């Protein structure tokens, strides 16, 4: 399979370098599926090809302390920090790896801000695939370390994610390896939709009213939409939930385009590295989904993200990375603005483990000033 077969050739012919991807494809599912489905029924690769690594089935938290604190009786947190490599990206890597196994593909290339990379390296190790990863040199250490631990080839790029993306595309063409670049490979969206199917099951066969999703490239949010759209198409839910696109005000390309109607290329630098994206690769599809299903936007500052991260940790015992905390910060802001019905069933998606980027998380707390030898030194 060559890289050029991934997007619609006609739509992508008009592609410019500084725009989101044109011609992103979606997977169609013609199966008849009932209420007691297996999540694999909704996927385009048979169960037997998936590698032996426990992706998905993440917990849906019901924290009484947090619910009381916020006055939200039906608040849930879907925590993706418990995925095998510590982030939501495993859902995409899992399907990409299964597809590779089924079709005899042995090598996969990708660019990443960190999590997609460490994820593909980990899932790829389980699936016995050769992974080449392009990361910006500024990626958090834990994410680089994971890639190396999993035995992948790690190439650091002297530039940002967008530069890494371009180099990885060039490399996959040259090497003939399959690209797992987010959005470009439609299986990334398809794999990510499994979160919605799981939420439906965990809520006892219904969809929530509202979901908060942290957004960078717009693939997770499109996956979340795809899952609920599939459930609706199969007649299992009557309505796609209201989905909030939560972004940092230092990286808010999709939210700006939602208001302005077009994408602008503005340099980004949020502390939430996983959602720090100049050109959101899946911008067009994310916007289409948001427009079609009455999606909403919420934008928060880096300070609000750090405060939200610490608050969520203290209030629930769930420590998520800054990108995940952006969804919780978005919930707080929507509450402040009185946009939410307090009885609504609300799900906040925390997309990665807090341990992924301890250096940033330390900025949101006060570390002890100096080590002591005696209790007399305590003030
Ligand atoms: C990738 C990622 C996101 C954003 O997903 P996009 O598909 O880029 O919008 C959010 N949180 C975490 C932890 C991620 O790794």
C-alpha cells in the first residue's frame, strides 16, 4: 500500500502546504448491528488481526467529590491515561497495526507531537512492526523515552510538528512504508471512534448529552463524532451529543475557523504540547462535524489549563496531562458561562496520563523549597 492511496486523489489535488488536509476519507460500515454489539463489529478489520495489547475499555469515572464540587450530578470522566502507552492515541494505533497485519505491511512511519508516536511504537512493538517516528526536538522527554524503550527508530526534527509531518511524508514515500499520520490515514479517525461506542455501553446503552474533547489536529473529535454518528446510523441512539471542541487560546485554529469560516496559519505555543498545532490536519472534517451536529467551541488560557489540571487531580485523584486538562478547563468555562444544564449527562475526555509531561505539571504546583534534615526546619 502506498502513501498516495490514503486521501481522495481528486480533492487532495488542490492541497496547499499551509492548509488542513483536503480529501480525508471515512470508513463505511454496512453491517447490521444490534444493541449488544462487540466494539469490533464496528471496525473494518477482523478481531483476529489485532495485536495482543489491551487497548480500550478505559474506565468511566464517577467521582462523587468532583460532582459535589461542581454541582453536576451526572458528570463522568472518560480517562484515557490508562491506555497501554498512556494516551488516547492507542485506539488509532491499534486499528492501524491490525490493518498492517492483515495486509502484510511491515513498516510504518509517522510524525507526532509525542503521544501518537509513543503509541504507535508501543502498539507496533506488540504487533511486531518496524516503526520510524519523527518528533520535534522539543517533545517531552517521557514521550521520546517511550519510543526508544519500545525499540523504534526515533528521528528528532530541528523544527516543530508541522516540519516533522512534512519530513515523515517525504520519508514514507521514499521508503514505501505506510504512513500513520493523523487524519491522512483514515484509520486513525476510525480507530478513535471506539471511545464513543464504549461510552454508550458504559452508560448502559445510551449516549451522553454533552462531551468535552481536547482538540489539536481535530482527529479525536472527528473520531468521537464518527462513533456517535455510527450509533445513530444503526438506530441505537436518536441524537449525536453536543460536543465541545476545547482548545488552548494559544492553539485554537479550529475554534477560530468555526467562527471566522476559514483557517489561518498562526504560530502556536501552548504548554499543552499534545494540542499545539499550527495547521490542524483534520480541520475541515472536524469543522464539518461540528457544523452538522450543533457542536460548540470553548477556548481556555494556559493558566486555566494548569489550574484545571491541579484541581482535577485534587478533586478526583485523576492526574491527566495538560491536553487532557484542557477538556476539564473547558467544562469549567462552559459552567461559568451558564451554558450547561446541571442535570445533563456530561462526559469529559481526559486524553493522556499526567506522567507524560511531569515538567509542565510541576508548573501548576508549588514544590517544597529545600530538603530538610530535621523537623525544626519546617515553617
Ligand atoms: C493527540 C492528543 C489530543 C488531540 O487530538 P487531535 O486529534 O490532535 O485533535 C488531545 N490530547 C492528547 C493527550 C493527545 O495526545
